[in-house]
């Protein structure tokens, strides 16, 4: 087979012309490359064909057209380099061949390539800006405190987020939604991020609480804020390890909170025996008393189902229920003539009472009862609730005692939760039960929290100890 003198060639259709462009074939069998490139270098067809007959003729042509062959040599070198490159770019090679040949096509192609490159760079810039904006948006969502609280409340309600392996109870969900509403009022523009939590932030939050809540409620919401910070930290949303350090619960001093009233045995008996004409008020009174005698929260005592009343193996009548707020199962023995009388009155199918309606009507009922039970009229210290904008009621609308404290009659301080407080204090005051006995009924798991429900004054505690002492002849 005759050896080719040059990799450049004329196309068959061009061999009948006077002048035609040269082409070069690029091959690499190992990589599957077999391409023809237009050099745009034009030659006299007959002279080129005569030169390619033998070495001597080709040398003569080389000496005659030295500049042409310099271009061809450069193209050969460039093709060899392109074949050896790790990545073979045919478009780049074609453009480089035209550049060496000095072709006007190169200028046009180069311009088009430059425009394409500019367009690609602009596209990449826009895409990068979009990705950056999306990342910033996503980061803003992650770092925003309000966004986390909203998702947290949604997730605990749906069960996507759990308390250990258990779902959050309905009571806990309701409590966290209340905190969400509180935070919404504290940060209405939803502007704060986790990294912005510092001492100044904590001070603003506590000042907001002070303007709207008593010390007990302030401490509750300070605890909620610390919990939210810890939850988000565990979720990897921030690295502000000092955030929780800025929040401290307050010590509740005398006079820093309202008096938590509870009803005595005499007051309970008077309420039980009270003649009431209105049927709905009778139901409110009876359901409230059920709460007093069972030591339960209003969410549980206002709607005890009939099938909750059961008998133990020893035939003890009990109320078996799972508390809505905590999911704690309690078994409450039914004892005392008043509770049994109420249950039998309704054939153990207690009426349903809305807790807002109960809160409103029980105050009216006890106010009417106070004409015959003066202890209900006794005035006790209260902390007035601030209205919108954090303003307190005008002094002309409230009473003050000799020490300047705001005071109200006890019957005005009674609410649905007074029943639970009354029940726990009443049983504790008998001296017949240990804390564990009472916690089994109330559903408390923490002794410290349980004892906060016992509302005996120093004098009442002294009376209790004295009565217990009388039962022991050695004391």
C-alpha cells in the first residue's frame, strides 16, 4: 500500500476544479474518533495532486509554497495534541484549525463562540444568583424563630414530632399553640433569628411577659422558650449554644402573684346544698363539684364518659380515665356522699359543660352563695390582668387593701381550675393520705409540681398538724 505523504487531502468532487480547500482526517480507533475537518486553506488542485505523487514532487511543492506548508504543519501538530488530550473537543479543534489558516470563517465562528460563551456565563451567573437566593431564603426559613415554632406546633399535632416514642397529648398541643400565639404577639413581624438571641433579646421577652402575665405564668413561658431553643438546637438549626443561658425563671415572692383560692369543706357542703333554679347553673355547680371531689383538670372532669365508671375486683367504684393533657392514666376512687349523690342524680351520665361557660357562671353562683357563706366575700390579693397595650385597669374600678394591694372577693377568684386545687388541698388537709396516694389520683408525676397545688396558709397548716397530733396519744 502506497504511503501517504500528507494527512491533508482534496475531496473527490473538488478534483475537477481549478482550486479547492484542503481537508484533514483525524482518527483514533481506540477512542472511536474518525472525523474530517475543513481547513479553509485553498490550493491549486492540479499542482496539489501532482505534488502528492512522490517525495520529490512533494518537496518541490513545499519549497514553492513554504508559508502554506508551515500552516499545514502547525495544524498537524495541533491535531496530534488534540488526539492526546484527555478530553477531545471537536468544536475547539475545528476553531483552532480555522484560526491557523487565517480563515474569515474563524472570525465569524470565534465571534459566535464568544457570544455563546458570554451567554453561557450569563446563564451560569443567573443560575448561581438564583441558587444563592434560594439558599438564602431556605437559610432564612431555618434560622427564623417563628417559622420553627409554627412547624413545631404543626408537627406535634400531626404526630410527625413525638415526645420520645409517644405522641404529644391534646393538652400539650393546646399549650404549645398558646405559646405560639404569645410569641406572635411578642414578635409580630417575625423578624428574630436564633443567632439574635442574646441578653438584650431575653430582656425584651421577659419585659413583654411582665406586662401581660403574673410571675407563675412568666416562669411557664420562660421555660417554654428555653425548650424551643433546645429543640431547634437538637434539630441542627443553629449553633447558638449560649441562648438558653440568658433566660432565668423568677423567684415567686409574697405579693408577686394572686392568691390561689380553694374552697373549704363547709363552703363545698354549702354549694352542694344550695338551691338553684336555672337548670344550666345546676349542671355547672354539679360538674364543678365533681372536679373538686376527683382532683382532676377541667378538660377531664367536665366530660367524664359513662364507661369510665367501673368497679375493681374488690367492688370499689372508681373512675378510670386517661388525662387529656398528659396522657396519664388515673384510677380515682369514688367516695363521699356528695360525689355519689351527684353521680346517681345523673345516672352516671354526667352533662357536658363548656369550660368558658363554667368559668363565667361559677363566679355568679358563688357570689349568690356568699350571702349565706360570708367567707366567700373575704377579699384576697390579686394581680390585675393588663389589657391591650399592656395597660392596667383604672384604680377607680378596683379595690385596695391597707397595704395597697389590689384585692377581690374570693368568689371572683374562683375558676374551673379552683376545683382541682380544692380537691388536692382538701384531701391533703385530712392528714390521712401520703403524697404518693394523692398523686396517684391527681396524675402528678413531680412532687414539686404536686405540692404547688396545696394551698394551706401557715395557720391552716398549724391546724392540720395539731389535728393529726391529737390522733396519736404519745404526742
